[in-house]
C-alpha cells in the first residue's frame, strides 16, 4: 500500500571478505531526494513539497514495477533494493538495459516524451521505491525552472552513454565497453567529496554485467581482471569500487588505444 512520506571510502588495494568490508549506510527518503542530481540547488521549500507529495512503494523479488506498454505516471527513486530494466520480458534471454540500486532515480524522460514504457522494470530483490507523480514534478519545475535544466542534463548524459554503447557495441573492446558502463554508474553515484576511490551503489553481478554488455561470463571476467590490473577497479561479490580519475581518463575520447 502506498503511504505518504514526509560515502564514499578509499579502499585498500586488496579487498577482504564481504563481511569485513565497510557497508554502505542505508538511505532514508530525504537523503535520496537531496542527493539526486535533479534537485541540485532546489530550495528547501520545494524539497519539502516533494517529500510531502512522495509515496513509498514496496516490491518483492521478480515483481514488476511497470511493464512494457503501460502508461508512465511518475518518477522513481530507489530507497532500498535494486531493479533491472529489461527488453523482452522476465526470462533469461532478455536484454538487460541497466541495473538501478539505492540512490538511483529514473523515469524522468517520460515527463516529456508522452510515450508508453518500452521496457519492463523488475525488482531483483525486495525493493522500496520513492514515487513522485508527474503532476507534482512538473509543478515544481514550473515554480523553479532550473529543475528543467538539471533534468535535461541527466537525460543527455544517459542518452550519450546509450548512443556510444549502440555505436561501439561491435567495435569497442570488452574492456572499453565495461569501462564506459562503470563510468556511467560512477557519475550516478552521489559525489560529495570527489574521493579518489568510489564504491558504486549499483550491485552489478557478473551475470547482469555480461547481459548488459553482450559478453560471455568468462570474457567479462577477463575484462574486469584487465581493468583491475590497470588499477581502475576492485570487485568482490557484486560490489565494485572504481578509481574515478583513472576510469574517466580510460574512457576519454583522447585516449588512442585500449
């Protein structure tokens, strides 16, 4: 039932067991809203309005948040859990577009596209989402126009990534495809201190990453090992930490070889 709702650390070079690693603190509703890049600079009075209009929605593992062909009604923020956006349904042959974890926001493009969903959104585990109705979002946009600019910037960044992946899908090396996907996830991770090492909030298993990048599991493992040897990432049990500046440099168009 819907109800109204009013850190990055620098790791050692070698990761220990999951139980010994510092855990990312659970997010609360106000934190997820304030950390969203859409709402950067939004006056506190408008943040309060969004918090008051927001609703919490709970989903079990494998439950659909929405289905392809359904009408978008609002935007979502991930409070707890994780989701996958897939084309084709819920079987193992689906094409996984992306995975979204705590702190991620999605659905903004449908504020303006006025089209039905083209993919399914499915919970990967028990997940709690923040839901903000389109009318409430657009009302805040009209009252504080810079929000439009923030939304456009986020849509543009995601569109550029998807365009690059589409154009380079067959030509780019698996290592470069992986680096670009991790760089996008890094950009979507709250960044208060520009830490050298960043732990991604996305929980990207090898299986999901392989599906997203069109790779076999063994080839993905090799690509991850290559980037790890280059000092770009550390990974264990779906938890990934990246060296932000090295990853950005690796993905730069000015880099001639990969």
